[in-house]
């Protein structure tokens, strides 16, 4: 089993935000704001990097 990465969060208004820096929710939902995403600003993921375009299943 691979350890999950630490999830950092700067949304201090969220009830899952621990010490204004770490998310302690049981799962995370990352969303996109456009049909085709090419930039970090088009997502709610600060670590987004454009992939090879192939869908991961």
C-alpha cells in the first residue's frame, strides 16, 4: 500500500482545516471549472500539472 501525500489547505474557513494548514477530511474532492483544463487556475488543485491528455481509469 502506498502512503497518501499530506494534503495542505489554506482555506481557514473550512471545518476540516487543521491549524490553518492541513486538511483532515476523510476524502478530498478536487474539481475543475472548465471542460478542458490546461492551467492551475482552471482547477481547485494548487499542485495541478498538465498531463499527457490520456484519461486515467
